[in-house]
């Protein structure tokens, strides 16, 4: 999809440099994917300590 955006050039160039991304489109796509990933992780973290999985960590880590 084509979209026209007015982005701060310095932020875009810094993001491209830090991520070693060669194009503006690629760095924006990467940023969107990371935003979605972090949002999903935050949603999952809400369940920490609320679900009893009945798992023996020693057994899973092969420490019989």
C-alpha cells in the first residue's frame, strides 16, 4: 500500500543506521513489526502468576 508520510528525517536515518536497514520502507516495516511484537508480549505478561501450568521445571530442564 502506498502512503505519504511526513517523518523526521533524522529519526528515520538513525533508525536505518541502528538496524542496518537499507531502505526507508524496510525500517518502517521493521518498526511496525516490533511495535506489534512488544504489544503482544505486554498482553501475555498480564497473565504472569495467574495461570497454574503444573509444570516441573527440574524435569523440563532435564535435572532429574
